[in-house]
């Protein structure tokens, strides 16, 4: 029984060791992706007025499950830790959302905060 408890503790520790939290303050856009997708969001670092986080779901399954990521790449905008917008890739794992569309959503969220 003791060995079983130790094994469970080890597995939980390993599982959460790769966990990367999404910052809980301000406006943050997270790109959830994985190496097998072969595509990334080319304009993520060109977005303004928002912090960026990249999450590799192959190494961080806890965040994948917590944020219900089912396709990559997926962009999720968080405001103070709460999801406020999501953009998902199509079935071919291609994100068709443009930089302009994402930036407009960021600007809209910021304006609504006033």
C-alpha cells in the first residue's frame, strides 16, 4: 500500500512539474500548440497591448486539459485569468484567423474595460 501511495505521489509530481500557469493579471494571449502540428502563430509577437505566453501541450497536459484544448494551434485571450476569447485552427491544423482579427478583439476587450 505504501508503495502504491508513493507511486501515485511520484506520478502527480511529474505531471504537475511541467505545468506552466497562465498569468492571472492583465490581458494575456496564450498560444496552445504542439510540435506535431507543424504550424505556429506567425504574428503572436506582433500583437500590441497584450502579454504573450506559449504553451506546448505535449509537455504541459495539465493546461491542455484545464483549458479544454482540442485542436492546435489555439489562441486564447485571458483577462485577469478568465478566458474572454478563443481562436482555433481548422481541421487541417491551420489557424485562419488573421492578425487584424485578433488585434481588433484585443482592442475591443481593452475598450470594454473602460
